[in-house]
C-alpha cells in the first residue's frame, strides 16, 4: 500500500527513502491541509535549516556553479540538497524544459538531493512552498539546502534573498547588458561571484560592483566579497565556499542569523495568512454570489474595490 | 499649490497634463486609500481599456519591438501608452538601471506615454497595480496600453497573460538555450513574434513552436500565428500589428474578450482582498502581540501555521 500519511512519510524519508522525500515536497507544493501537516512535523525537527540562496540573471551560470559546489561539498563528505525555483534551470525537468539535466551527475549519490519546485498555481505560492520544502530536506538529513532562483521576478528574488546567505552570480559584461535587475540583486547580495571569469571584462565588472557597493551599501561590518569562478571548468569552488562560510560565521557571531530567521518566520506566517484568505476569496468568487459580484463589476455598477469590500465583509460575518 | 486630490488630478490628466498622469500612477503603485480612490474614478471611464501584453526571455528584444510598434501606431495617428514592468527594460529608468533610455525617442510626442512600474514593495503588488495603472492611462486618453513584462517570474508572466492579446517574443536559437520559461510562455501566447529574424535558425524555432503548439494547444478556433520581425531595423511592424488586430477581432467576435475581461476583474478583486489582508497581517506581526508570536515560532513552541491561525482568529473577532 502506498504511504500517504505525512508522519509515516517523514519517518520513511528520515530512514533514506528518497521517494518519500519527493512526495513530502509535492505536498508542500500543492498547499492545503497536507502542506500544513508536513510543515508542522518538520518545524520542530528542522526549523534552523542552513539556507543558501543563489540567484542572478538567466544565463549567468547558476546551475553550473551549483553543480560545482555540490561536488566540492561532497568531496568533504557533507550532505547537501538543492531546490531549483528557476524555470530556466537545467535541474528543472518538465515536459518541455530541461534539455540538459545535469542533476543526473548526482543521481546515484545518496548524499545529494536535487529537486525543482513547480511554478504553477497561485502567484506567490512559491514564497511559502520553498522554505517548507527546505525544511523537509533538512528534516530528511540534508542540513544545508541551496535554493537556486532566477534573478528576475519579484517572487524569485525575494525567495533567494530570504536565505541565510545569498550568492548573486554575475558575469563579465554585465555592465553592458541591461539584463539583470541590478538594484534588486544588489539589495540581497551577501556574496558576489563573477562566474565565467576566464572571459574578458572581469576587472570592469568588479569595478562596477565595487562602485555600486560604495554608493548603495551602508558602511557596516559586512561588505559583500567579490569572488571569481569558472564553474564550467570547476575553478573557484574553494573560494566561493569559503566566502559563503565566512558570511555564515559573521552572521552567527553578530546575531544577524537569528534576525534573519525571525524575518523569515514572519514572512512565512504572513504568507500562510495571505494564502488562506486567497483560497477563501477564490472560493467565494467561484460561487453564485461571486459570479453576481463579477457581473456587477463588469457592467460598471460597482468597481473592483467595492466588490472586494463586499467579500471582506462576508468573510468577517 | 500642488494638486493631490485624485479627482482633480484625473481632470488635469484628461486635459493633457502628463505630470498628473504620472502622479496618478504613483498613487496606484503605492496602494492604500489613494490607490482605491484612483481605481474607483477610472473604473467607470476606462474599465474596457485595450490591453496588449508583451513578454519573453530577457534579451529577446521586447523593448525594441515595443519601440517599433509605437512608431507604427503613431504613423497611423493613434495614441498608445506603454507600461514596462520589466526591471531589465531600457524603459525602466531607476538610479542604477536604464543605460539606454530609448523612451526619449518619444519624449516630445503627446500621443505616447511610457512609464515603468516600480517593483519594490509587497510581493505580487504589481499584479494589482499594473491593471490599475493601465486604466489611468486609458482614462487619460490612451485607449491602447501595451504592458511589457519579462517572461521569467511568476507574477510577471501572469500580468502579461492577463491582457486581451499577449505577444510572446522569441529569437532564433531559443531551442538551444534553456533560458525561457517555455511552458509558461506557451500557455499565455496569442501571437508569437520571432524577433531578430535576420539571424540563422528561424526555420528551427518556427518548427519548434509549431511542434509545441501541436502538442499542447487544444485544436480550437485560434492557433497563435508566428510572425517574423527584425525590430532593430524596423522590419515586421505591419505584420506584428496585423496579427495583434486579427486576434482582437477574433476575441471580439467569439465573446472571448468578455470572458477575459471577466477573468481579469476576478483576479483584480481577489488581489484587492489579498493585499488588504496582507496589510492587516503585517500590521499585526509588527505589533507587540505579533512579536510574541514570532518569538514563539522561533523557539519552536508553535509552528508558523499555528501562528497564522492565531492571526486569522484575531482578524475575525
């Protein structure tokens, strides 16, 4: 019989059943009561999972860098999991996506778990499902979870930015191509990696980043270091990992880690409240009463704010 | 004295005051009571604004194509506005962004209004502010509003997909680079434009798109046409505009336009409900009671779902 009970699945996951891990993550992706049950179970076990965010423009080489870091971490005997929230990631293996599924490099290694998060469903749902999935992984024996998101898109940048340490990946030439959400990325960066550093223009991108840091980052105890790598050739893993660990040591020492965990808990509580109400609003809009409201909005007799007020009023009674 | 009353600002906007238009859009970006007031005023005037969505991977040439369409439309004497939701768009002129602000091509033309939407603030807030800003523009005398979003990111694709007609911009070579959220883009496309069609690989991308359409689009009255353009040289404007108008004629005839407007109204009502509750949840989390809840979550005595339930309970009483 197929196990569906979250508690039994978690026990199976903790004894090494990878299928159980995958099923628990599917529960948190779908939301609802099962997701809440999984979240309750994993909270006590793993609320302090070590989260590393990795973000940057499409094509910056985030997945190649992730792949390199996995090899580096595994060589030291540590376990690591990856959540790919990026639809353009080669780790994402949808029907149309995923031409080069490099995750197969690690398919036979029990010390690595790689999973892409589905982006369908409610807008913003990923902001809730991603930290919940990270806790499933931590509870299942992967204390370090790397979350890869594309550095474009409101939700995606917020998810990477909510990690303990956020790595922003840039390339030589980023100064020319207005392809990255530079201001948004600057705001969340704890470590910069100049990937593809064998190409011309490394000095320019470094100067560009330093100038942006001078302009926008308040002088404080942590200035994001700028590390070079050529991930496709496996160069720079040690430096990137050292920078991540240095940042972690810094935030542990200063108490910033606890502040980030508190901030994350707040965001998560807020998201649960919002998703709960959203589900109620959708149900009400799909009801007969909702259809009447929408018809009134469409014919102009009320405006969307009046319709929303009617729904909010209905919810309170 | 500086006019701040939404009704007075709208009157000024309607008599050609571009600063008033900009200020009204700032109101809807910020949200809150002023946004609601602006939305009420513009709903009756412009609830049926013609919305064209334009999306695609970063670097696909969306802004160049937009620029070309503006020139085409202006040559026919029609008025048009553009909302750029894409942080990588050259139309976006933040402090760090916007190296090549091509909007200046149109700076002296009263028949064109170009504006970038701020991406700061609440996650998902843009899903509400963008249609409200489009109505400001329609009420101010720009009946056609082109909404440009980057085709990566949950919120961004939903915004473009909620238009009457959604144009998805691709390039030769898109089959190789796993950079685009292909499945998500396929789902929202009404018209495909192969931009940069002077490069090799046009036949391949066309074959790729046709195969995806065969596989994923139910046979129906509208199959998205695939139009070629070289926007940087001004080639293809007529074909792209004709395809957009053909789609519009089709949805008017079949009643699909009304269904899309109804769907959009529903999304908007849902978003107002969600943002209202989100603001309340944030206020509660920032209160003394909220701080106590967060502390309990952090020390593991309750989990985020229990904290959210406490907040939801508090809201209902």
